C-alpha cells in the first residue's frame, strides 16, 4: 500500500512538470513574439532545407509583421501616397424653367411695361473634379447658360463657375482652394442650387457676388461644432472673358463663423448659427445694387442706381433649425457704402419654413456649414404587378418664404424697397431629380412714383448627375 502510493505520487509529479513545461511554451495573449537575431549572418550562406510546415510558419510570421506595421502606420495617421493617382469624377446639372407673370397692377405696367413670360434652360452645367496623392483636390465647372448675363448686352460664351486647385488637412488652415469659388458668406448662397427650397434664392443674397477669384479656406473643430470659413479675393474677374485688366484689381476680405450647438441623429435635429462679414475695395470705384423679383429674367423692380465709392462693408447673421421634417432658415444683411459725397446704408432679410409631408428631413453637411442632398424615403416609381399598379410617390415638401430688399437710400430713380412672399411645392422623384412649383407676390415702394405689385408663377424640372 505504501509502495503503491509512492508510485502514484511520482507519476503525478511528472505530469505536473510536463504541464508546466507546456504552459511555458504558450505565449500570453497579445504578447509580441521574440525571435533571437542571428549571431553571424554569414552563416546563412548556402542552401538551407526546411520542411513545408516550417516554411509556412515563417510566411505566417512575415504576414503578421506586415499587418502590424500597416496598422501602426494607420494609427499614426501616416501612409504612403506617392503611388496614388487622381480619382476623377464627372457630373453636371440641367434645370428647365417656365415662368409666367399672370398679373401686374397699373403702376407696374406704366413703369416697366408688360413683363413677358419666358421659358429657358436656367442652368446647363458640367464639371470635372478629383482627389489624389493624399490631400490634393481640383474642380473644373463650366456653365453653358451664363447666369446673370443680360442677353441684350450681346454677351455670350461659357461661364466659369467653380474652378480651383487645393488641398485638404493643411495645418491650421484645414481645406484650402485657389481659383474661382463661392464667397464664404451667405448660407443661402453656399447651399447649392440643386438643394435650395425655391427656384431662385432670396433677394438680399444679391448684395454680394456669387463667386470671386482668389483664395478660400475652411477649418473646423474636431467635433465639427465650430466652423471658420474665410477668403481673400480679387474684386472682379469677368465670368466670360475670364480676366480683369488694370493696375488696381480691387480686394475683398470675407468670412463667416458658424456653430452647430445642437446636432442629433445625423442632422435630423440641429441648430445652425452664424455671423458673417466682408470688406471690399472696389477696383472701378462704382457700385450698384438691384434685384429682380426672385426670377432669372425680367426687369429689376428696385435699383439703387450707380454710386461712386471705392469701399463698402457687409455684415449679417444666419440661422437655421431642422426638427425632423420641419425646418426654418433666416438671414439678415446690412451693407454700408462709403461714397465720395455721402454714405449709404442698405438692408435685406429673408425667412422661410419648409415641411416634408412624407417624413424626410433637410440634409446638412456639418463640416461645410450648409445644406445638402435630400434622399427620399421612397423614390418615385411605377411597377405593374399581378394585383395592379404599384406606385412609389417620392418625397413631397411644402415651403413658404418672406424676403425684403431695401435700397431706399440709393440715388437711382427706382430706389426703394421690395417685399416678396412666396409659396412652393417640391416633389423629389429620387435623390437626383425633382419638380418645383412656385408662386410669388412682389410689392414695391419707391422714393419717386407710385408703388406697384407683380405676381409670378414658375415651374422647374431638374436633374443632376
């Protein structure tokens, strides 16, 4: 009995020793494997024969080391882009409009005559853009329906829109662009015409040019709650001739500061607040501020007249709230013109509200501080099934807007103030196609002569790609 116990004890001790040795050979989880260096590299000369399992083990170790090095590079934010090329994109937009002036009062007829209806391709544009070599970007955007040009002036040709080269993630500056770009000023102007709520932008946006040639930069905090957007621009480079000739090119400093203190569910609920300002030294010493009644063609109902001045200032406030399918947006504009004989103060404002009957919400690009593409919950489609016609109705949106443009201090004959009230219906067939229907009532008050009223009815079909 004693002899048997001693044998069992010896056998148990041997098994424990063998288990401890096995555990010692198993590396801990997450531990790095160690391979001792070869003392004499020359000893590797010649042919070495290894079996298949050893070779596979070596290859597996190499794969592990390469994956670990790649992960360390990604974690550090650095990776090799020397072998990259530009990834290019082509796109464009087509917008076809029909606009009627169904009613003018007697004062409007006497002042402007019978305003003619019109049908046109409001925008026909094509662009090329690309990114490459880690941070570099470019865009080449042309308009074949020169926006804002008066056909009676005899001007025609291809208009430059966005045309720039730039870079992303530049230290301190963020994203930079050099070329023809939009001014970093109005929220309504920075939001693409593909995504605005009415066929035309609100009147006071016209206090500033749409695009300038110069330098633009934008950067935001890590959580994207604060955005700084600014630029330095030449005063006037012609859209058609693509040049400005003269010793005094003029200069504009423009910027805005935006915050989104509340942002939830990827922008389905958000609050956008911002301030904007600009200083301009005009190169030709003449400025003029006038607007159409939120149409592309037709007379400009109010006009400040030409002012001899070489400096003017702008400032304003912008705000927007998106709360599920409902939204509201507003901006206030103030312009101070330093004339040679007197100074002038001009004002503008708008506010609009929109509501999606089908439950969508306005899309917002937080890193850019403006609104983006709508994605209907259900696209428009027609399918014949065994049970009959099955239909998807797309997205439906209602919108209402009030806007004001005040140039009463101007020296022109048509100096005055204009107010507009507009109602719109937007039908989104899919993310890239929609139909718009707008009705606008405009009324004006002039320094000289009677007031007048105009009604406008417009319809648009658009597609972008």
